[in-house]
């Protein structure tokens, strides 16, 4: 399961202030997102292209983390 984190929004070059309003419009908890991220499926369900950009960044981050674990493990 992919979790989208704040750093994924930044990597996707999305404005955090705009993202906060976007979360509110979609009934998503911004504070919970800041603390623990959000499941990619939740963002994907909105069908929003910007959400898909953030998900793509999260998937790239997770792939890099897996590669690092494998090279150090």
C-alpha cells in the first residue's frame, strides 16, 4: 500500500497552501495527512490529476527506499 506524505507533495511541486484547501474540499483531514500521510487509493479516488502526480512521487520515493534497503541489506 502506498502512502502519500507531505514530502511527496513537495516533490511533485504542489503548493501546500493550495493542497490544504483541496483536502478540505474533498473532505480529507489535513492535520492527519501532515502527521501520517494518506493512502494513495484515497487520493486516486478523487480522479484529480494533481493527486495522481503526488501518488507518482510517492511511488518513486518508495521504489528508491526499497533499492536502498536492498543495497544495504
